């Protein structure tokens, strides 16, 4: 089903400096503070290309996208970036501590090219809807640079972990990249150029269905570009990192919701009509309650300035927490429309219980809704059946660094 193949990426060379000063988080995860830090870190930091600075006198011929293309061309000409001599796949290992729990995990996958497919072909599946704004921005960058700088995060089913075993064999010796990101996740990369290994990976991936974990906007941008450049074989592929959805290091975090500009008075009384509302003594008690899985119940924590509660009710068959929160609580009890949610009016998405609580206790937010993470099997069940989930239903952690490999078309 899937067409996966090796490639010869451009990569940062030693003369560019410390990779920690060059690579970035995905473009949509870069805050203004991170952006400033990246710019100061190195004149060759990738942020200059993937999220360039706007200038007062920008016009059609001089703007962030044209400057991105010039940076790319100049860095290649100056040897800051160079193309690898042999085609291959790239083993990609990430060691990290899980936020909140502190659990230490390792996630393994590999970078390669994947053929762009319409969702209707039932080869590549999505689990979230996309917005037009980010796709327009990414398309302008792709039009000008004709390159992909970050990988689409793809999941594939391999319960026997056959591909994982090959990656373990390939990831020996010194990696070609070993770097800590700002969240202290360790990213290591090994080139896999042995012809037999490459062929075996290609063969094993050929019957797999692929599920987008992160990168829906970039995938759909690349797909549209491929259709507009049907005569360009290189444009029919995009750079992907493939991770086995049955691997033990695959971690989905919850994305909590923080609300501002609402009136939560009387909320708890209204909620009692459909939910069991249990007052808790501390946020720590709330964390401990949610740390014990109970698939029979929908459980949502609520934190206000006054205290914290745990809402519980029986889970209907196939029901997921995020749609329940959006429909029954945000819409039904607080009167926040789906249009307001899409426009991110009143709502902020926060990773980490402590960070969400701080927005209420130390900021100007009225309430934080603390969620449990969506199980990978539920996400896959919905996606492979052709369904989609609300935005920010999943948070795969850690993110794939941009600039690890660069796929230049032609």
C-alpha cells in the first residue's frame, strides 16, 4: 500500500556549528520567545527559513519566503548544508522524560520519503481537520524554496516490531547527529545506507497503512503541490519520520483547555445534573486520581481559583474525552460555540497540568479543564474508519526536530 523510499537529504555540516544552535522545534510550536532565541543562537539557525522575520517594506519580490529561498541557496553554496553522497534511510531515536510523570522513554523511528496519497486512496489517514491559513503559509514557503525542512510524523502498524528490529541493528556506532533540545529530549540519528537493509525496510513498509500523527497541514500542502507539479517525480514525495504505533516509546500527552473571558458561576451545580462532581483537596490529588486509568468512565478535572473538582460519568461505547468536553461541557454547560472553539476565542491549549493550573491561579483565566491523554488505539480506530477528531485532541511528545534532514526537490 505505502510507497516508502530512501533519499539523499541535505544536512548541516560541521562548519555550521553546534546542531543545538541550528535545529528547531516544528514551525507551529515556535513561540515568540523561542523565535528570538533561535535567531540569536546562530546566523544559520533554520528559523530564518521556516519562520522568517517580517520586515516593514516587504513586497511581492522581497519577503520572508524569497529570503528563505536565498538563505537556502547561500547555505548550500557556502557549504553550511551539503547533500549526503548515498541514498538511505535515517534511524531517528529520541530519549525523553514524560512531562508530569517524569517517566523515561525512548522512541525509535526512521526518516525516509513517503509517496503523497489522497485520503480517499485509504493508504494515508488523518485524525484531525486542517485550517486554510497555515496551509497558505506553508505553500508559499514550498513554492519559493522547493524544499521540505521538517518531517511529517507518520505512524504505521507493526505489532511484531519487525522494522524496529532492523533499526536496532542499524543504530550501532557513533550517530551522525546527537543533540539535546530545549526540553532536554535527546535526538540521535544514524544513516542507513546498506543496500540490503534499505531494500528490506522498503519491502516491509509496502503493505502498511500510514496515519498522520503530526503535520496534517504540511502533508496537505505537499499533496496540493504534487498535483500542481504532476510532471515532477520529486514533488510526488514528502519527507516523513515513520514510527511503529505498537512501539513502547510512543507517548501521547493530553492537551488541557484553559478558558478566559467566561462566567463560570453556577457551573458546578449545572454539571451535577449529568456528572458526579467530587471536590478534591489539591491539584496533586487530582493528578493521582487521573493517573489511575478507568476506561469505563469519562473523567475531566476542573480547576478554578476556588479549588479543584473531578467530574465523572459512565463512558458510552466508543466515546472520547475531547469531543465530550467540547460538546457537553464547553457547548452545553458554558455556551461556547464550535465556531468560537475553531477561532480559539476564550480557549487556550496547554501542555502539562501544572502549566494549565498556573494560568488560573497566577494568570487571568477563569477555569482549566484537565484531560486524560487519548489512547493510541482509540485514535487509530477513529482514523482508520475515516473519522476525524477535534483539533488538539492529541499531543505526541517529543516533537520531531526540523532541519535534521532537508529534502530539496530536484
